[in-house]
């Protein structure tokens, strides 16, 4: 049909690239056929060299659970080496931006960078409904920040990439085919050494000021080695399943790099398909007898919500021995519900493996003990919020209690200190800021010395920005000292919401404050309080409307918006806005039924139905900050 | 052609109504995400319902350009036409 040759061409290109693998009959075997080596390699390239001598590899599934491609490590290496000869002329140590969609070409590009001595920079592959412009702006910002010399996207994302790189001084911005058409160097350059950068990973930082963590070969290999020797050990029967995005540390480092370094086969479900059909994750695990799969708590909650009666009986999850949980605060209830619903499928609650980590440490800091499930430490909420001490409180005792999950003791070779505000180390059960030292810390944020200095001290301590306490050395995370909010698995920085509000003509600079509250279901919800001189009710409604729209387009979340008269927001003695006081006062106002207050206009159920629950009076402050 | 357009709009509205009943009557040119109040998981729910009903896969590019019900319908119609032999 007219107007479509471009579409079919893209599809053909896509098929051509995948053809050799797509024709294979089934997924790669679980048994690699070679002796298992647990990430004891000096570099990522060396790890693939070894994995390529076996039979295991990556497998890609679509939204209907059908295998679309399999990429044995043997073939991954062959293709990566071939491509590396074409990438090498881009210059050693230069950054190559990769839109990290769950696609075989991404894996080939990632490892080609390793053989070519380039630094791959995975970029997000997630767009909101109607979010084209916003996404393109984010991509562009990150590519400028990392000074990329070239950029890659798989066919589904190439349109975004071309627009995002328009006018940037790149050698090439294209798909795999275009990179393969570059002139090839006669030989491969020397393989990267342990002190060269393995990749640059953008943290869940602010969208306006992205921060790329610089991770060396030595750092990432040290972390992988610790994870797969001390976090949990693997055997010949172990097989991974993952829907985690390739642009997050858990998906990229833990699964993509981790499975190559341990020669394990993986079954990948694209994140987008998981979001649509979460049960497919369980179907794949059941069908392929996968033994290891990780998810943020959010993923388990989503699955539990979507299960229909009879689902559990049709699944066999008895092989799933490591159900990793990390990347956000863990609430025990959601895991309990998941385990309960899937017990008939043979899922064991003891398979839950809580862990703690961050991109600045490559990936993992600690794992809970294996085969014990998620164990909760019940503490007195009152004592915690008043004195910062986590006193154990039994169910029979008087007083309100809250559970925190045991995330285990730090991996060998890592030191953790919990410090008070003055920087003094705190004893056990005292809540403070978590500092970390170890062999896999980032070298810093790329081209951002100031931000690096803020979190990394000269003597090698990383300020994680998380709050927690230790019991017998085991970490329990209670919250975040930094203001990062995590809404439905999405990381949101309050300053980004505030910035957005202050772009509106009715709002002046420093007239807004964003923070999160925990609703009755223990879910985090974003709140934006905005001061405005506007008094006309219909104009206020329009402003709230516009804010809601913009927040959705930019961040993909719903936000509770409260419009208040000037001088409502609390300031510190130095005149700065205090988010924690703003939150406290907000909760107070809601308790006193702010709807009747003439000075306050709030988005509520009459305007925004989805917010009805959050506007209910059972709002509870989350503990810890 | 007009029949197809009507069918697509019906499917889109039905999918929307399933997730957010109050949004079923939303103006075709109203900001879809903002006014309907969908979060990212709910958007994926809606997309899944549409994909299942029409038996097609909606590319990310199409979704990223859909600000309104009308925009989404136009995008989906384009996809349907492009695969008609």
C-alpha cells in the first residue's frame, strides 16, 4: 500500500538480522555443556570468550509467549567480534549510546563495545502515552551528557533516536545494519584491561540532570564474582528468566552481564509485554523450569493482582529457587500475598531472596540468607520516629509496629557504616545514613566532579543516600535520606516535579514542594503542593488540570496536587523550603479535612476519580525520615 | 473506511471504560493520559485490551504520539490499513 514501503522495509531488515537465530527450533539448553565458572574473569569480554565455548545463551519471547529469537553465547560472541572491527575506529574509550530495548541486537552491541574498547551507555527504552517529545528530550540530554560519538537503537526505537540525535556531532546514529555497513578494521584492538571502563550507566537520577556512573571492568567483575559466589551460588541446572529492563542495574548487570559471566541461559520477556501481561512471566518460568528470577516488589504485586482463579493450578513454579527482590522498599505484605496465591503452583515463600544495592556499587551490596524467604524485623514505630532506634516489638506488646525486611549482611570485601547526621558511626539498631566501601564502587559520575564529590569521599566511602539500621550486621532499609520517590516502580525526583510546577505562569520560583506519602495500602504516592496568588476557583481547577497533564506526560504517574495560598509552605531558618515539613503539614491538613478550608484547593475525587483513595482520611506518614 | 474508524473508536472507548469507567465519555480531543487519569500500568492495560480486540500489536512509536483518543484511533487505523493486503 501507498505510504508503507518504509514500514515493510524496516520489518524486512529486522527479520534479516534475526533470521539465522529465529530459524532455530527451540530456546538454548539449560546445561551449558562446559564446567560452570562463577564470574571469575578479569573482564566482560573474557567472560563471553568462555561462555561462547558452551551451548547456553539468550532467548527472546514476545507478548504471546512465543520464542522470537535465540542467541547462543557462541553466536553472540561471533557477531560481537565481527561488529567490534567496525566500531573500533570510533576511538578507544569513546562512548556509544545504546537504546536498551530488550532485543538481541542490544546484546550484540553491548559486547561489541567490549571487544572494540568502547564504553557502552545503555539508555532508557520507555515512552509514555503521548510522551514522544519528552522521551526524545531525555535521550538527547543523556547523549550530550556522555558525549556519545555514535548511537544505536533497535528498529522499534530508531525513529526516536534519529530525532534525538538530529544536529548532534555523532559519527553515526542507526540500527545494527547501519553499524555493520561501517568500514571494518583489519584486526581487533587489544582487549580492554581491568582498569578501563566497562560501561556507563545512568542512575535513576533526576531527568533534568542525568548522572552516568562510571564502572570499570574490575569493579563490575568484582561485584559479579561476589554475587555469584556469596549472594547465591549457581549450578548446572540453573536457568534465568527476566523481564527487567536492560537500562536498569538489576536487568543489565545482574541478568545480561551476570548470565554471560556464569554461562547461564536466560529467557527474556520484554518489559512492555510484562507490564501488559504479567502472568506471562510466570508462564515462562513454569514452561522452561527456570530457577532464578528477580523483580522489584512491584512486579510481584502486579502479578498477584492479575492472577485469575485456576492460574496457579496450571503453573509449575516448583523449580524457582531464587525469587530475588530488590530495587525498591520491600513491603512484606505484597510478597506474602504472591506466595499465598502461588502456593498451589509449587512456589515456596522461602525462595524469596531480598537484596540491597545500587548502580553506584555496580549492583549488589547484600543478600539475605538463602532459602529463608523475606524475614521481617518488627519494630516500635514510635521509638523509631522519635529516637531513631529500631526497638523490636512483639505482636502482643502495646504500641504500633512496622516490619522492615532483612536484606542480609554485606558481601565479603564490602564495608557498611551507618552514620548519624554528624557523620559518627552508629551502633546496631540505630537508624542512620548508610555508607558503603568496597571493590565495585563507581569511579564517579561521568563529567560531573561536583556530583561525584558529593557522594564519594576521598577515602573511598559512598554515601548511598539510603536510611537503615543493622541487626547482627544485617541491613534493614527504612527509607531514603535523599528525596527520591519511587512511584509504582518509577523513580521520581521531587525537584523535577517542582521545576515543572514553577514553569507555569501562575507559579513563582520556590513556590512548590513535592514529596511522597504512603497511602492506606502502603503504596507510595506523589504529592505536589503549589502556592499561587490565583483565587478564582475555575482558574485554579484549570491550573491543577494542566499540572496533572504535564506530570503525566513527563513522568507517567498520577500525582495528588494541592493548591494553597502564598506563605503556606514551611521554610527553614535559612529561607529554604523544607520538603519534610511540607509533608508533615500536608498530612495534618488532610487530617483536618482540608476540603472545607477556603484557603485550600485540592484535586480530589470530584475532579480526579483515581485520587479518591489517596484523598481518604487514612493517610499515614511513612516512617524513617 | 468509516466503519473501521467507528469500530476502532468503539474498541478504544471500551478499553478505556474497562479501566476507568468515568473516562468512557471523554471528549475525543481531550488529553488522554491526563484527563482520564491513567498511570503507566493502566495505560498498558488499555493497550492490551485494544491489541487483543483488534488482534494487532501497537508499536511504541504510535503510542508515543497519541495525546488524545482521536490521536490514538488515527494511529491504530493507520496500522490496520498498512497491514491490509
